[in-house]
C-alpha cells in the first residue's frame, strides 16, 4: 500500500470515528435544556420558547420528552419547554421540599404567607393599646402597612437563553 493510500484510509477511519462520536454525543444530549451565555441558538437545538414541533421531524426529541411540556395539537406535534422569563427549579423527586410536584409542571407566582407588626402605644388613661395616624394627631381604628418594593418577587438573576437539544 502506498503512503498516499494509507493516509487516505487513515483519514477515512478518523472521519468515520468522528461521525460516530458526534452521533453519540447528540443522542446523549437530546432533550437536555442548557443555559447559554449568547443570544443565538446553535444548530441542532431550539430556543425553549414553548413552540409546538413535529412529532415526525423531531421523533428522537419526542421519544425523549414526550408530552411533558404540552401535547401540541395532540396528533402531529408536541411542545418543548417555555423557559422565557422563568427560573428553573430542581424536581423534588421525594425529598419533601416541594412535595407532590409533578415532573415538568409549572408553578405560578406566590409570596410565602407572612405578617407585619404595626407599632402601637398604650393610652396612659385607660391602658388600652391604640395606633395613631402618621402625623400623630388622631387615633386610627384600623391600619394597613405601607407598600414597598417592585412589581414582582424574585431572587437576583442573570438573563440568558435557554435551549433544548434536538
């Protein structure tokens, strides 16, 4: 065998091994949701925007996630997760932090129940407690605490792009 033929055979073997590795990697990551630090969607992925995609064209992704994030039209399509503006939360899976939660389910907005103290004073004549209005000129029979804060409750965060590998 000449050196040129050996080199060509080696290159073909390397190319075949790389193709097999790419196929394996793609199949292993199929259905993985990944946070990207760039605003572009790479080839082989979708933005996690809740869209309905073809059960036929994306049969491998459908096999991986099924209708967990929506049944699409119920026949020809299924939905991918919609991560836009959402915080991911690890599935409880029996730990007891978020019991009864179904895998892939969404939760709406909630602020944990809490109370606020309203400062009061005692009437020196009767010993009864009372609350004065803000300028101290009169007694208020009911009180509401002041509102502070923004338009939502949220932890510190960084915006990025969530994708799902096809």
